[in-house]
C-alpha cells in the first residue's frame, strides 16, 4: 500500500513539472506616434482672430445702453479660438443677449452674452480688444442690455 501511495504522490508531483510548449509569440511592432493636428499650432493670436481692427475698436468704443444691468463678476479664461467673434460665456448668463464686460481697470468691450456652465470664458477677440494677455485670468463684471 505504501508503494501505491508513493507512486501516486510522485505521479502527481510530476504533473507540475510538465510544460506545454507554446508557439513563440510574434514580435509586436510598436506603432509610430500619430501626429495630431493642433488648432492654431504655430499661429499668432492675430492670425487666429478673424475680427477686424475696426470691429474691435467699435466694440471698445460702444457706450453702455440705458437700462443696462449688472449680472455679476466672473474670472474669465481665454475661450476657444475656433469660436470667432466678441463674446463671453458664463453661468451668470441665462439667455443669449447683448451686453458688455468691464475689467477691474475700467476697460470695456461690447460682447454677445452666451449662457455657459462651469468656468467663464471670453473670446480671443474680446481678450485682444481689452489688451489682456492670453494667459491672464482677469476678473470682469458682466452687464446685460
């Protein structure tokens, strides 16, 4: 009986030593990085802004309309350069309208008010009209007509 038990133990121990041969795996070719186009890569802010100097000057020269009301203040970041025009998007705006933004220094520009969610953003053209640096995060007061 000991002999049978010893044979069974040795037989089972040998099972773990058996290996099946696997076919060698084919080498995996590393994919070359795909170049993705970057909107505006290598272009200046002036090249991306389709508003004319006259349009920006008119927006800056626009005087507040009577009955204008303040919607509040917001810190604005530069909006998408792909969205042309003079606009501000903010959660303070509930319906599309005309209005203006005024910086803490008193510079103002007439803009389209667009409803937004999350952080407020200001168009490239409005940033340029206000003389703001493209990486600035200015606090502005938003007014609706």
